[in-house]
C-alpha cells in the first residue's frame, strides 16, 4: 500500500510507521470503521466537541475543505420534561445540530451546571408546562436560579425557546413564556421568536429546529458540514422505540374493581420477553391503541365524508376510516380543529374565542370533538379534516410490577375512562381499546423511562407513597422491588379511592404486605363511604406529625395520581410544615421545592378524565 502522508506537526515518524502496519491488509469497510473510531477519540479528547466528518471524495476530485467545529458556534440545549415529550424534542434538536457540524451539549435542566450560564453564547431551551402553568419537576431549580438574585447578566447570550403545552389548559405554554421573559430581562437576545407547540409537538418542533439551525449557520457564515458516511461511535439505537414499538402478547385482562363500583379498573399483564427492554420501577409503558369504532363512525356521519375516501395520513395514502381509527386524535378536540372551522367562515364567534387562551381552554374542556362538529357545521374536505386533527398519541401507563418479582412480564393498572360531556357518554381511546382485548391479543408498546420517579439508591431510606386510584400502580412495583432487594427502609402507603368494598385496588396484596412487614403503615381514604367526603389529603393532615418525622428522618416522598389530586396533596404537605414545623407558608413552600430539587419529593401526575397533561404525553385512565 502507498505510504501514509506525513503530517510532521501531528504525526511523528514512529507513529506513522506503526499506523501503516496496523492498517495494512484492512478492507474498505474496516478502514471506514477505523476512521469513525479515530473521530470518536478526537471527540472525547477535544472536551466533547464534535468534529465534522467528511464524505470520501469522488475519484479525481479535490476534497472540499470541511468547516471545523471551532468555526461553528457551540450550542447548549437544555430541556425540562415531565413525561418525555420535551426530552425527545431536545434530543432531536441535538442530533440534527451535531449532524450539521455544531458542537452540542445536551442537559436535563436539573443537571445543567448553573455556574456556566454566564459564559454561554448560544442556548436552546425546550421546556414543557405541566397542569395549569407548572414547570416540570426537573426545571424547578433552573427557573428558581434564573429568577433569583444570583442569576448573571446574559448580554452575550443568544437563545431560542420551544415551549410545550396543551391549549386545553388556560395557561398554555406558561413556563416557556416565563422563561422567555426572564432571559430577555437579563439581557439575552432571541435567535428566533418563541415557538409554542400544542399536543402535536412535532408539527411545531420540526419547522422550529430547521429555522434555528438555519439561523445559526447564517450567523456563523459557514456552509453546513457534510454528512458523515461512517457510523458515529454512539450508543446503539434501541431496537424497540416509540417509532418502532414491540408487539407484546396480552397474558391477562382482569377487572379489579367490584361490580358495584362506578369505575372499571383493569389489571393487565403483558409478555415482553424478546423485546430487549430493560425497565425500572417508576418507568412507564407506552401503548399504541385505536379509537373506538363507534366514535369513528360518528365523526364520518357528522362531516358527511366517505369512509373509503383516500387521504394522506401518517406518511401514507389511507382510507379516511383507517386514518381516523388508528392515526388521528378524535376523543377530544384541539385548537387546530377550532382554527379550521373559524378559517372556513362557519363560525365567526370562534375567532374571538381563539384570541383568548382561557376561553379556548374552557370551550375545549366543555365540548368533545364530536360536540364541536355537531355545533359548528361546515362542508369538510377529507384532507382538511385530517390536517386539522393532531396525531393519535400513544398513552403512557406506569409499570405496576418489578422485573425482580415477575420477570419479563409488564403489569399495568388501567382505568377504563368513561365520562359524560355535552350530554353524552364518551370513552377514552386507549383504555376502551385495552378493555376490549382478550388474552392472546397483541399490543404495540415501548418503554418511556421516568428518571425523576426512581427508588433511592440508598436501600435503607424510608418511602412515603401517596396515591389515589390507579396512581397506586408504581408503588406496587416499588414494594416488589424493595422486597426482592431486601431493602431495610420502611414503607408507608397513603391511598385514596371512592369505596372500600369495590375500589381498594390490589387490596389482598396490600393487606398481606402490611401483615408481613413490607408495609410499615397503611392509611386509607374512601371518599364515598361516609357523608363527609374524605380524600387522601385529609389523611395527610391527620397524620402530619408522623409524616414530618419521617421526612426529617430522610424519607423519600412520592405522589402519583391526577393533576388535581397532586395539587391538593401539595397543599396538604405545605399545611403539615406550617402546623408541625412552625414554618410560615412561604418557607414551607420553599422547603417542599428544595425536597423536589434534591430528588426526595417526586410526583408522577396525569390529566384528569383521560385528558393529556399539558406538555406531556397523554396518560389515560392509568398512572
């Protein structure tokens, strides 16, 4: 083979000779792999700054000079995410920016080194809004620092924000707006106007990423770096993902509420053997499901559209019925549908409503999609209808089992959502689909890690677990895992449901755990068993002195349930600190926030009545 070209300033003669011997006899694929390996070493030794890799030049052509990483601005991407949407959007931005040759750093908000904020030049933020205006748990400390007296001036910073939210809540994207206003107040300048994504995140996130990268290239006045032709030295893409779900077999579908219960809660067991998935207690399983067939027929009837008419949907040409059944959200309405009706001139009053987020949220909360189609009639084009509806998002359910206890099975606790709205009975898409399935059916599933809802590494720590309804699911997994590990910490479960006789989920298991010592305490609140309604927050206040003693002793506190329940529990915890620790309300609130930042107070909250949490993936009828 030809002698290696000499680069005296980089490659001493003895190293060149050794390298020549090492590559002698290697074929082209091996050489390309080796070039990727060398690029990976360079990446690591340059402090993590990615070096753009060039494609091999065509025969007889002079290779074009590739821009160096130093010529492109470094981009720091920070995300605040509760259920994964913001994390995925941030990861997509980081991947595209790195492929374009930018030096990229990606941080979860609570892992970002705040001391470096004043030195940043280019940053992008992807922050979700939870419930009605709350930040995700991992963003609390970052926002508090930014809004505090220690925040640096940021005149040298250019930034871009992608805010995630849900327009069915009055304070749509409130956290993104709050962040934007504060950065501007500190002197930072926008690279782009803030983008606000509704439940269909990618419809906004994709164009925003393209615009941001284009702006960064313009500022650097360099061409986009060529795409590498060798595989980067990265962790392999999981075989199973949100985009490539696993077909799990349903082993069991058992109702676990009594006949007299107003609720139909199911215990599902799925076989995940062969999936390669590795999960921990606290993680969730994403389920891809179908809309209720009767609801699809109702939409077709109200719009007067033909079921077999072909539309462009999910990147394919599909009959309209199949598109509505499998690929579009039709159990609830979104802002896009209202905007399409208003744009067609069919409802002049809707324009005024859309101009006010609070009125928009009120309308979307009061009327389901079919109710809106019934109230504001218009001549629909099939493709226009499809384009006005967001994609049918997968639903997330907290895993109710530990692999240490049940192996490669995944257990879920699912509330089959049924509710009255606009004078009619409506059902949840995923939960009603799951309720119809029998053992042997296949479900498309994927894993959604939840790093903010993990068991403490110290097995001697006590756990306080507060749940209502199907929020009990992850705590079943917690206790199974801790028992298998022989953990020394105590467990205290506070659980609320409507009735003892029909709604005490996993009653036999919890009573057995209390008897054999796996549960040190069990406090229950059944709201409908007496004239005065008693909820779990009442039990918290009643047991406040003991609860404070556990917290002062280092216990970890977990809350799982609907958003409304989570707010009520938080208020009760604040009251406990005021009454039994002698704090004022503001100091008590600060202490709870400190526990969240420390990781000793974790919440897994999902939308009420099957509606998705703002900025998060829909979690329907399960925790």
